[in-house]
C-alpha cells in the first residue's frame, strides 16, 4: 500500500504542476485553473453531500454545488476588473468577492430549508451539512486559487506549488512513519490509524518537501524566484505540515461522525477527492497570509 501511495503521488503532483504551467501561458484570466477548480468543487460537493447524507441530515447536492460554482467564479471577479491597488489591497478586494458569494450562498441555503420545511428535527442539520460543504468545497478552494495572482502573478504557481508539495509531502511521510514506527495513537477515537510518530513524520516530510521546492523549484519558472533564509523556509514548511495535519484530522472528524471510512472510492488506497485535498485546502489560507506578510521566496 505504501508503494501504491508513493506511485500515485509521483504521477498526480507532476501532472498538477504541468497543468499549472499550461495555465500560466494563457494569461491572467487563468481559464485552465478556473475549469479545474470548478471540476474539483463540484466533485468535492458531490462527495460531501453523499458523505453527510445520514441520520437527520439531508444535504442538497444540486443547490450547494450551484453556490460553490458561484463562489469559484467570485474568486475570478477581480481579474475582470481594472483594479489600481497594492497587492495587499487587491487581495482583500478579491477575498471580499469570495466572502460575498459565501454569504449569498448561505442565505440561499437557508431560504431553501425554509421552503422545504415540513417538521422539526431535520432543517438545521441539513443546513449545517450544506454550510460545511459550502465552506469546504467552495470557500477554501476559492481562497487557495488566489495564489494565481497573489502575492504576484509571476510567482503565483511557484507559491501554490510550495503549498501542495509541503502539505502532500507531509501526508506521505506521516503515512510512512506511522506504518513503520507508529505505536502510540494520536487521537484513537477520531482516527485509529494516526499515531504520534506519524504526526512527527508529517512535520519532517513537509520540511523536506517545502525546502526542496523553495530551494530548487524556482528554476522551472521564468521569474526564477529564490528561497529566503533557511529559517523562514523551514518555519513556513513546518507550518504547512502542521496545518495540513489539522486538515486531515478535521476531515477524519467529518467521516467518523458520518460513520464512513472514506469520502468516496475514487482512488484505491486514498479514498475520495476530499481525502486528497484535505491538507492543501486547510493549509492554503495560512500559506496565502504567509506569502503576503513574510514571503519564503521571491
């Protein structure tokens, strides 16, 4: 199983980087990334809706997917506007569009529950399930998509590559350390397979992956960004690993409460798309703030 996971990761990560390179040649409108994020959002919404369809929860895939699609489009709204502002201000404007779409989607979901109300005991549970899907499969994805333009378009994909590689390297090493040396359980009630040694492996893997990418990955880009100080690079990388581990645990919370092992059966050994995206999605907002305030490369 370890070899299978490493093999799939060795195919998925380079394929994703090639897709990013292709999109970077098509201008600031980022059409390839837009389609990619829409597909990810719709599929993630589908998995979340099926995952949470239990007990009194009756989430609506169609309506929540519509809200998430609008949220993804909102993340591109600023690219259609002629905004004369500093990068920090432009990012806040873009995130304002995303926040407005999320609020609008939440109001629409509440209205939907009000219209279909029949008896007590189901509406709030279903609304909660839809709201989680809206934030998870729409909001977090829209935030991480901001890397296409921020902190600056010339290094956007280099920056987002650092998030993905650090977080997924942490995932791989967490699984490796846990399988080889894991004994003491981390949170056995929530995730019986996760160990303290696996958590340590996540930090080691994220440090190694983040350092390698930030140090040598810049040569693949025309702007040739160079890594900042070693302390900054390692602090950034370990933060991505730590937050990615939290994202993994949070997704485990959703699955355990729904009494499901995986979010879907999309890839053997991995589970569903949500199982693949959990750590980068949670790490994305923290990484974006880090790159804007204390860039680990430039």
